[in-house]
């Protein structure tokens, strides 16, 4: 079996993504792609008085997260500054 036979489109992970992001995120552990430090999201430095939100590493000041929302129903999430995000699943 080659890779194309087992490949699905991104809709196959819709349920998993909804499960992951429908949770309290401030206790999730984020690892900075810049310096490798790991902190809870709630301990990162957030700058919210701008057109969007910028979240920086408290150790090296690298931008870890960018969030922009429009006036309607869209959100842009850039987490390229996070090398790993550990999210605890809600208990059933």
C-alpha cells in the first residue's frame, strides 16, 4: 500500500481539532521555538492593545502566538513561535 492509498483530506481530523481547542488553554504548556523554554500559556507575556494579540516568551521575548479576529466570525491563529503545545484533554 502506498501513501496515497491511506491519505485522507484534512476533514478527517476535524473532530480531533475540535476536541483539542475546546478546552481551557492557559494551563497548557507551550515550548518556545526561539529558546526552548517551556511555560504554561498563562505565564506568557500577552500584548492585547493592538489590532491583534501578540504573546511572547517571558525568557527571550520571541513572539510565540499571534491572534487576529475580525468583526464577524473569523480568527487567524499563528503559532509558529511554539515548537510544541501540550494540551490536557478534558476528562470524560
